[in-house]
C-alpha cells in the first residue's frame, strides 16, 4: 500500500564533473510502496542519479534523504534494506545461476528457501545449472534481478531491468513489479521505455539533459498534453474529426441519434509522444 511517507527525496540536487553540469536542480520524492519511474533517453542522467542515491557519488549541491535521514548520515544497516539492479551488478562468471543466488542469499543473511520459486517466476528454473559465462544477455539480466531481490528489500533500484529481454520475459518482470508493490516494496525504476513506465509506474519524472522537465502520474501527463480533438468513425460518412467544443458535441449527438456512429476516440498522446513533444528528442 502506498503511503505519503517519503522513502527517499532530492531537493535542488546538482552534480558537476569539472566544468560540466550533469544534473541540474533535481527535486522529487518517492513515497513508500510506490513504483516511481525515472524516465529519459540514454545519457540523460538516470544512472548517475541512482549512484547519488546509493552513495557511489556525492552531490555538488542540494539535499538528499534516504529512509527519512540525510544521506550522509545513512549507515550500512540502511543499505541492507536496499536492493540494486544496475549495469554493473556483479554475477560470478564461473558460478551457475543457482550458485550465484545461493551466494547472495548467504551474503544477505538469508536461507536458500524460495530460490526455486524465484527462478520459476522469471523462467530460469531449467537453466539454473548454467554458468553465468554461458548465459545470454536476457538470462544474465533476469538472474541479476533475482540477486537484487533475494533479501526482500524495502527499497529496490532497478536500472533498465528489462533491457535485452524478450516480450514474454518483460511481461514476467512487469508482473513481479506489481507483486513487489503489493508487498509494500518501494521501486525506483529507470527506463527509456515509455510503454513500460505507463504500465508499471504510479508516478514518474521525465529527465532530459540532467533536468526534470515534467513529473506526475502517467495519466496526468498524457491528459496535460492531450490534443483538442476526437475522431468519430461513422457507418455512412467515413471518419470525421471534431474539436472538443459545444458545436462538436451537438454534431456527435446527432450522429448517435441517427445510429451512424461505429466508434469514438479521444485523441490523447501516449507517454512517448509527450516526451517527444517536450524534448524534441527520439528515445
């Protein structure tokens, strides 16, 4: 269940590497039990933001909190409550998928119970004895996701979790995200896949060139940029377009009264179209 108790927040956070500013004034918060999407194209600063939130980098200016305390005061015990899947997530090449998960379970102080179920959830039960060095990219990604979740973290950072996965595996990961939310886990999801964000996220922020350019629920962002147009497919007059005004309402009413309407569609953009409108950039 989502509550309004922020698990993490950023306020006016900036980060520069020399003369280059890579993050500029980031301000947002993530509530307990929600899936928060951090969207943007490659190079926008998504992974850099995760590195700030996990203390791999230090902000130049601004304030970051984690579990209600300034990030500089967080402890190792705080990060025991966190799971991370990133492009640098470590799996041991000469161990099998199953051996990697057993190792992570022991490191995290967990037993081996539940590992078989996890493997089944992402379709790896028949590949459990495969060495990581012999795994495909999609198999590695699914194994790394399980390693991030092995200790049932309260907060999980997922950096492009479905990268390299086929549609069936992607759908299974999305289902797992839904289950994590139902269990009260907070998910910070970075992706450049707008359809994924629309399907999985409660709220999101769109990042472009180091700045947040829009934030809100997927529905509020698409409605904010909705076009003033509806399309009516008729039985006798073809496809008609109307602006959303009083005259159009009367015209559509007349078509309905004449039983001449096959379908009516309001023309709202999807998130990808919103992103392109805001940035002018392809994903």
